[in-house]
């Protein structure tokens, strides 16, 4: 097993917590480094998602739990965060105002 082998579980819950947003403004010059708009958008999404994940970890908005098996000495690391899909995020936006 490695960190590339993982399991994802999703549990629906009432939304409570923080709405974390991250934005960046890119110049037209930076945009011209890509052949297509689709390449640019995909690059931007991946870069922003990585920065957002870094912020979430650094500010402890995600929980990590470590469990070690006494049988085979393997370690299971579980992380969880409360997230909402785009279709439901407007609830948090309205609450923020």
C-alpha cells in the first residue's frame, strides 16, 4: 500500500463552519503562456486548488487521525474536512452576508 492507494467516504451533514475562498488575478501576459483557454483554465484550477489545500492544512481546517495496527504495524492516516459542492455553496455565501 502507498499514499496513492486511498479510500474516500462522503457523509451528508448540515453545513456549519467557515467558507474559505482564494482568488488570484493573472495578467494577460501570463495567460498567453498557454495554447488554449482550456489549458489555461485547467492550470489555474489546479494551482488555486493546491494553494487552497495548503491554506486549509496550515490553518487546521482539516483533521488528521493516525491509527497504527499492532498486528502488522501498518499505519492508517485519515483526514476529513467539511465541504460542499458548487450547487450548495450558495447557502454559505448567503450566510456570510
